[in-house]
C-alpha cells in the first residue's frame, strides 16, 4: 500500500500487514525529525521558513566574477599560484594553463595595414 508523507507529501510504501505500534506517517527519519522540530517551533510561536535552493547558472557566476575587479584579481592570483605549484598539469586544466602562458607572453605591437 502507498501512503503520502505527512510532512513533504512524498509517497512511500507501507506494509499490508502492519507490525504492532503506530502506523508510519513519514517517508524517512529525516522527515520525522523535521516534523518534530516544526511542531516544537510552532508551539513556541515561531513560523516555518522554507529555503528554496536554486542551481546557479554558470553564465551568471561568470558575469558576477567579471563585474568585480577584486574577484577577477583573486581568480588570476589563484590560477597563477596553482600553475606555479604544478596543479594545472592535469589534462583537464591544459587549456587554462595554455591561456595563462599566452597572457604571460609579451604582446607584440599591432601594425596597421593599408
């Protein structure tokens, strides 16, 4: 038989032949503990707060770093330190190490062509 959790509403299986004691109300021990905490908070006059964790998009994170000179400075320092320690030797970091090497090369003056 399937029942819905009294706290989160997630369905969970219960035995057709229940054991002695109270029937299950929660899908997990975590939900049981959270329900207990919520009841205690409600008895003390507090209201529940729900935190919704949203996955941050990589583009948003990159934009936030590029908009901050101090964040850019920290990233550049950290990458330079890692490169000096040899931590960028792994194949997955090779493109980053190549870009650091390119940035370190003195730039050649550009010539205007007609």
